[in-house]
C-alpha cells in the first residue's frame, strides 16, 4: 500500500512539471557537464548550447 501511494505521489509530481521545467533542469545538468570539457573550443560550444533559451529550443524543434 505504501509503494502504491509513493508511486501516485511520484506520478503527480512528474505530471505537474512542465516541459519548460524539465528543459531548464536539463540545462543545469548540461552546464555542469561542460565543466568536464578539456579543450577550450569544446567548452565554449557546450556552454553556448547549454545557454539556449527554452523558446529557442521550442522554435528549433518546430522547424524540424
């Protein structure tokens, strides 16, 4: 019974998160990953990608 309630709570939390929130959370992770880039040009490219706004991301997805 406890597992079922935890599952319902988790699903409620996941459903409550918007796409924007998921994207922005991923951006924080991506910026952290950029710190592991050794070459300066790789680091800069990684940072540019991690700083893309959600609106730019949506536009890019819609253009595909």
